[in-house]
């Protein structure tokens, strides 16, 4: 058999082949020496430079899409997903340890995080949702805030001889009101709430609707600071009240003051809880 005729590869053709391969393969050929490919194709020095220039151009185009996945350690990263350790990350998701992260979700340990959700341990977090412990105490050790009622100090101006009720606070179905009157130089305060038939006051179930008086007090218009008898702690509390729906409430503490904060006005404060 005769030898097949051979012909040197056209330099232009070789450059086109290298450029096409790099364009199709992208960064997958970044580790292969371009000079080796050029030499294998028998290119001249000038042609090798042209091939290298084309390769550099193609790699630069692909550089913006490069990514690093499944890193064991991610430091100062904007996003760290599934990392074993994520330090100073903006967001750390399912990380074993997340330190100083803005958001740490499902982390085993989250320290100094702004938000730590469903973390086993959350230390110094601004917001900790579904934490196992809070200050070493289980959630059952704390009384729910929505079951505590406090009026704060309420100041009520006298309405002359007309007993016009002023709202003090609402405890469940009970609206506590107060009247502050001034008659012939005598200042009088009454604090009370209305209840429905069937309500239990302490241990007595009321057969008809009525009004329960928590405290009454009267005094002249002597300045509060000059006469201690202007002030009174309520003897009617603690008082247990069970509404018609069966929910119990307790009035724990109450006080009132006449000529407070100035002569001719009344002050009152109440604390109560549900259950």
C-alpha cells in the first residue's frame, strides 16, 4: 500500500480550531497550557502569540461566571451556604457555626447574630425565634406578656359635681373606670367596673349584672405633698373575677391619690393578670 500523502496544517486553520475549542469549552481548558496545544499543531512563534491572545480573551469573557461551591470555611463572605464555618457572613444558612452573622438560620450555634431562627443556642441575638432556652430557662418559666395588664399612672381631672366616668384600663371583658368630682371643696374619687350576670367575684357568683367598686376616697383640696392622707392602697385587692366565659382575672394591686399631680385632680394605678 502506498503511503498517504501528507500536508502541513494551515496556520490559519489551526488558530481557528484553537479559538473554537476554547469558545466551546470555556474555562474547562483553563488548566491546559495553551503553548502545548499550539506546539502540537506546529504553529510558528507569531501564530502561538495569536492563539494565546485568543485564549486570554475567551477566559476573560467567562471569568464573571466563576463560582466556588461547598467550601469548608467561608470568611467575610456575603453569602455562605452549607459551610462548616461561616464568620462575619451577611447570611449563613444551615451552617454548623455562625459568628457575627446578620441572619443565621438553622445554625447549631449562633453568636451575636441579629436574627437567629430555630437555633439550638442563640447568644446576644437581637431576635431569637424558637430558641430551646432563654437565659438558661425553658419558655414555660415565663409568664406571657399578653396576660399582664397595667394601667400605668392615670391622671383624671375633676368634672365638678357631675360624676363623669373616665376610662382607666380594660382587663379582659371588664372596663375599669374612675370618676373624680369636686363638691363644696371636697374632692372624691371612685374606681369601679361593670360586670354581667353570672360573673364570679371572689367566690360568689352574681345572679344579676352590677358594678364592683374597687376603691373610693375623698379629701379636701390640700396639696398632695402636704397631707399623706391623700394617698391610699386599695383594701379591695387582690380580687379574683371570673367572667361568663370562664376565664379568671386577678386584680393584684391598686392605689389612688387625691390632689395628684396637682390640687383638684385625681390619680390611679392598677395591676392585674389573666389566670
